[in-house]
């Protein structure tokens, strides 16, 4: 248990951001003239052994308990690992930070394949995230991945998500039942769904009077999660009543959409936020 060093702060004319090397975890993105877009729990555990509750955790190389249902730690090791900052590129209206994680720095019984992961965080009037995984070994492997973004909202029970109507989804609250979305997504209790969709989605927030637009590249799933009141109160690293203040809209490749890489192959998944 080692307390995390302070995050890196990025300030450009168009935006500011905060990023921990632990998990290459973006915990804040504020476009100039706007308020915070990402949610960070007031009770988040900022410790080298923990996963940060909020921001954009990187779930890799498995999602939740993985496809076996028994992989630990939950959502893979990437969000609990120290990534190495390899480049900083400063441009007039944005800053690009490149982080890397290499299999040689990881000890995991559940995933032993040699890989290199590169995560590019571009901070500006949009927040652009790009995770590229390369198979550096001699055998084919598969992995799951998600950029598990926590988005700040005024009141989750008043927001709606546009863009998923007509998509099929797996409803984890209903034991994995297959369903089809009718109209916009609204939140009336615990919500934990894996949508099969490549569409742009928009979080429409009447309380904060804004629209958060999520576009993606290279991911065929969108995970939508809010724990609701009871599960929210039970999360020890979530502040009292804070379950109302976020919704997770995640770009993902999970379960049947897991990515398979031949030796030498790479795969990229991109996730962009902007305010409309
Ligand atoms: O992305 C949704 C989800 O997989 C939920 O099932 C819920 O458990 C959430 O992630 C948070 O997981 P965590 O391990 O961060 O508590």
C-alpha cells in the first residue's frame, strides 16, 4: 500500500486535465469555459494497489472477471499498473501524452502472453484516447478491453442516452438476458448493460444543460453502467449519494467481441469526448 504521487496536470489554452501514471488514468478533463466532464469519487482510493473510482480506468486484458468468470483482479491489471510516460508532444491547442505498458513489467497468472500497450491521451477541445495493443510474442492471443469512462452528470435519473435505440444488449442486472433497446436509455435503478453498437452516443443532461458526445473507433461494444442507489451506497470508494452524479459510457470489446491478435499484429481502440 503506497499512496500515489500527485497526478500530472496538463494545461493548454483549450482545456486542462489530470493524469496519474498509475493506470495511465485520466481523472479530469475540463474544456476551457466549461465545467468538469469526468467524474472522480470523493472517496476514491489513491493507492498503488487500488483501482481509482472515476475518470477513465483502462480495463485490459480482461473485463470484469474475464471470459472464464474467475480472472483477478477485476477488469484486468492495466488500471492498477504503473504506465511509463514515453512522449509529450505540445501543439498550439492540445497536448499529446503517450504512455506505455509492457508485458515484461507484469506478473499475472491469468494472462501470460507477451504484449506491448501504447495509450495516447490527447488533451484539447476534445479528449481523445487511443489504446493500441501489439502481440510481441510468437503465439496468437485474445484479450478484452474497455475505456471505462465515468462522465459527470447533474442527476443520472434525469439524463438520457441517445444513439443506442434499436441495438441489442446483454442485461447484466437481469442475469445476462439478451434485450433490444427501445428509444433512448434512461436510468430508473441499477443499470449494467453491454450494447452491441458502433454508433455515436450522446449523454443528454438537462440539469447541467449540456450534451456529452462520445465517438469511438475500433470497438463494437458500448457498456453503460450506473450502480443505482443501493449498490452505489455499498461501494466503499464512492462518496455518499455520488451514484447520482455519474454515468459510465464505455468503449469496449468484450465477451464474443474480444480481440484476437496473431504474432506481430496490433489493434487500436479510440474513444473521443466532446461537448455539444
Ligand atoms: O462496466 C460495468 C462494470 O463492469 C459493472 O459490472 C460494475 O461492476 C463496474 O464495472 C465497476 O467495476 P469495479 O471493478 O470498478 O467496481
